[in-house]
C-alpha cells in the first residue's frame, strides 16, 4: 500500500470522526437550549388560569407537545340558535333566569403549560364579585419582568383562555416580528377564525401586539386561535392546522412550543358557542309611515341632531365617547343610507337596532333608543310599532328591558361582560 493510499485512508477516518464529533456537539447544544427554555416553571395565566367556577385545574386536560392526527373535514357547524342576529320583539314572554351553574365558564384547556404570560385582561373584563377571580398577573419574564407586566390591556388583540386556544412559544434568541407573523402565514390564512399574536417587549417590559411592520423582536410569544364567533365554533380541521403551524413555527425559530390538547378545546368551543347562541339577540324598534313617506333629508337631520353618523354599512350609528356602537338606524327598504342619496331618497319605514351582547348597560341604552325612536315618530308623523305592526307602548317595552338585564347578567357571570373586549370578539 502506497503512502498516498495510507494518507487518503487517514484523511477519510479523520473526516468521519469530525462529522460524528460535530453531530454530538450539536446534540449537546440543542439539549442545553431545551433545558434552558423548559427549566423555568412559572405559571402562565393565559394557559393555566383557574376556571371561574372554582374547579380544579386537575379536572382539565394537559399540554400537548406534539401534533395529533386529525380529520380536516370534521368540525363544528354553525350555531344552533342565536346566529343571524335573532330579533327580540315586544310582547315576547320573558324567559326565567337560568341558574348560575348554566353559565359556568368553560375550563382552560391546559395545566402546567408555557410559563411566561400575562393576565391579559382589561379592567372591563374583571371577574364579577362573588365568583372566583382569575389568578393575579405573573411576571412577564422568568428573570426580571415586573409582576404587573400583563396588566396592559389591548382589546383588539386580547388573549384569554376563556375564548382562545393559546400556543406559547419560547425562543433563546429574539425573533423579529415579521419572521413571527410571516413564518406560517400560508397555513394560517386557511383558518376560518381570528388568530391574534402578542409578545413580551423586553425594553418596555410589557406585553404588546406583534405587528407585521414592527421593528421589535421577541423571545416570549403567544398566539391565540379564537374558538367561537357568530359563525359558530372552531372546526377540528382549523384547530389541527393551527396546532401544526405553531409547532412548525417554533422549529423555524429554534424554540419550543407548548399547546393545549385539541379535544378539550373543541368541547369547550361547543359549550361556549351554545352559551353565546342563548344570549345573542338584537332588539328592533320600528318607525313606519302612515300613508306618507319619510324624506331622506329630514331623516338625516333628525339622526345627526341625535349624534348619529352614517357608517360604511349604510346605517346611521350612535356611538359612545370611545367610539363603540350603541345602536344603529337602518332603512327598512333595500337601499342603505349614504350622504349622496339622502338628498333624494324616501322610505316608508326605519328600524332602530340594539345588539345586546355588544353593548354595556343594555337596559339603559334600550331606554335611550326607544326615546329617540319616539321622537322620530313624532317628528315624521309616523307610528312606533313592533314587527307585527302593533303599536309599541311602555308596557310592551318593559318585559324586553328585563330580558336584556337577564341576558347581560348571564354574560357577566360567565366573565364575558356585554360590550367588553371579549364579547366584542365573540359576537363579531
């Protein structure tokens, strides 16, 4: 055997040993990374929050660290009741208030989950007195985050285990916002429910929405898939897509992800949807003509004098000081309202609508809306009637007012107060 052959054999052996050594080093590096991320065992309020009814976390499912097989075609249907904005008209019987037990909040879907998270609830979502409150906010960072890191509420991006399936991702090196949002976009756009993102800003030491155009980077990331909206509960197929996408995203970011089990989440979604369907009502008060027509110019003058403005949906909307819609005025005929058409249009009737779950203090708002409808009827020489065109008196309104109080009390017991950030997301 020549010296050249011996040299080549030696080089080949050295290369094999080098590859094996490199693989062992990489294995050790990733093991240390996983231990670093997983050793911090702080409670995560978003994933570990105790159920409002006082039930133990042991009653609910644990964390699923990997993807489960799922049938994408399976899933929940639309709401069985309450969808399509059920209208409640005067003279309907007042349903008796249900027992508080019927409105117990659905259980969180995980225990002992991801460790870094805020109690991301605004003051409007505070627990109702007399019921067990949610845990206090926990540190937003394992090492030095303040205890109130999660106290800053962002209603449009609110995450709550009561209505969201929340994935927690922890990475060793901060990930840029655009990488987080773009990483699994192709998969997540197929989902029929809202997905919201928050991350912990280590400079401001606060949780904040993760925006695509932000220059910030995050090590502590939360993504929430909304379980229910007015179209019904989340489908199993959508939940499976979200589950796999977040696991893949964690891999892309060289981090670890923890997600709740899917089956308990689907069950909780079905229960929450059933509850929402039971309180999802709208109240309509009609003003109709008595032989004549209502001119658009006069309608506009009356509406604008009452502080109403035309919105993008062709309705006059009355809003509170924060821009939240209290009630709307719609045309009973097919054509909507617009600034241009109001000069020449006429109509034989208009309807005031109150969306009960989306308005705080619904009984007071109902009183204001009915009073304004009466002023419209007087000014337009019309009649105030229900959907059956029967005259609407105060005695007919009172049972509806009591029903509004019952429904909104039930929502408050569920820790989903009417008009609050969570209710606005659910009833959208």
